[in-house]
């Protein structure tokens, strides 16, 4: 066999393998959060609302990730220290000058501009409309991932007779 | 439905290029450097077009015409785009979706005003400019065509504020960066569909003219010539 066809065959086989692996393994980049935050516990038993920690959702493009002072509003270092390893991580941040280095997991493409404010305040959407699985998570997601696909956005906009002008989201 | 447009009064314009600078800062337009600029590869969504040859020595007249994308009502660029990356939206803004563009440059050829720019290289900003990019505007990658969007992100921000306060969008709340920066007040931006708006009245004044009007592109950026 000619060298050209050998190389071509190898490229095709490798391409097929990469595609297969991508299809089988869940997408996104692995994320290791500084604290294994339990959404189910906080939204369930503790009866909290999303906006108590993600304080900017109604006023900003980004919902915001909570600083340690938000956690320490509820958690008492004197009473709870040593009661849970993840709480101890929080208290270690509380004792240091460092902020909790949360990693963003819900990312959009660089040219997509999603505004939480527009959807929460003007649209009146509940957080669970787009994040239905969040109250069930006992650990942070292991990988980054797009929560929404464009087809989901367009379906919702068409259902509510909202604009589907490309400029609304893409710039 | 609003129809956004702009009037540029050439009698007031002092060619200070404040609009050019404001546009570049607002829309994350990278400096290309002398070599690329010499090859005609500058990114100037708002460009000063020089016209000379009038007047005689010792008083030659040099005219400069600020030229953004004219957001034609009958845009030739939209007709030639094979992938639907450029389009006219319902408010008359000619949009460009960078992620859909395949970089064929049909539109740059079709635009009679040369208001479209092809990204010949990955954009780079020297420090400290790189720390001061506008987070409301994307960084366009190499290999796509880009153009003035009439600062559409400003319209969205103004509209968000109005909705949050449960009121309609006020006149003057949405202004492009170039019009906002113009120290001579030569640029007036607003809703062309409102006959009471300043921009609409100026667009119907005796001094108004459209660039290359005989082409039938029907631009929504209208110029005012000298005179009373």
C-alpha cells in the first residue's frame, strides 16, 4: 500500500476513535471544586432559596458565586468546627485571607451572551426552569458543561412568542 | 417597532476622531500595528474617509467623513452571505454573527461603503489595554468578518434596565458609543420611525443626503451637508 493511503487510513481510524470516545464519555472539562457543596441539603432540608447564595441573578448578567461571608452568615465556626470535613474547609477559608476559589461550571460559548437578569427579572423565570437538576445534586458536578443548547433557548422563546433575533444572544 | 438610525452633521464634525476611538474601545477593536495598517488591515468600524481635491492653494479643502456601517434598509451584504451570518433584524440593525461566518468575504466585496472588515489575524492587545476590554462584546476570532453593530449591546442593556423598572425604553437611553463621544454634537442617534425624534426631524431636513444614494441601498445613517 502507498504511504499516502496508509497515513490517510491512520488519520481516519484515529478520527473515528476520538469521535467514539467523545460520544461515550460525558462532555466538559473536569472540575474539582474547593468545597463539595451539597445543593440537595441546602435547597431541601435547609429550605434555602437559590438567590440567597447566587445573589446577583436578578440584577446582573451572571448569577454570581457566593463568597465565604455568605456561608458564614449561617454557619458558626465556634459551634460547627469539626462536625463535617467540608465545613472545616469553609472554616479554613474563613481563617485565611483567601476567598473560596469556586470554579464556574455553567459556561456558554464565547460569543453567546446570556443574561440572568433578563430571564429572572423581566422574563419572570424560576431558576429551576433552566437548572432542574440542581436541587438533586449532593455533590458539585464533576465536569463543566453547557446547561442549555440553542434549540432549548429557541423552543422556549417561540413558545412564549419572544424574539428569536440572533443578535439577542450572539454578538 | 423602533427603527434605529443616525444623522451625522458634516457641518458640525471637526474630524477629531473621538468617535473612532470611542468605537474601538467600546467594541474591542484591536490595534493592528504599522505593518498591518500599511497593508490596509486596520479594524475601524467607524472610519474617517478623506475627500480632497477641492479648493485651491493656499486654501485647499480637506473633507473628512465619519463612516460607520450605514445599516442599509436594502443591504447588499445580506444578499450575498451564503450562510446567513449577516441579516437585517426587525429594528433595522444589520447584524453579524461571528460564529456563523465562514470568512468567504463576499459581504466585504458587496458593501459599497467598505464598512466590513476581515480578521486577518488573532486579535491581540498590548498591556494594559488587554485588561480593559468590554465584557459586553465578544472577541472576534481570526478568519471572520466583523462590522459595526450600532452598539446593539447598549440597546439590550438599556432595555433590561427599562424592563427591570417596568417602564418603556426612554428616548435617548440607547445611544451608540460614537454618538455619545462626539464632542461637537455632530452625531444624533435615535428612533427613525418616531416622527417627533430629533434624528427623524434632522433626517428630513433640506441638508440631508444619503451616501451613494443612487445605489438604492437606503442607508439609515444619513449625512447633513453644509448650510443653514
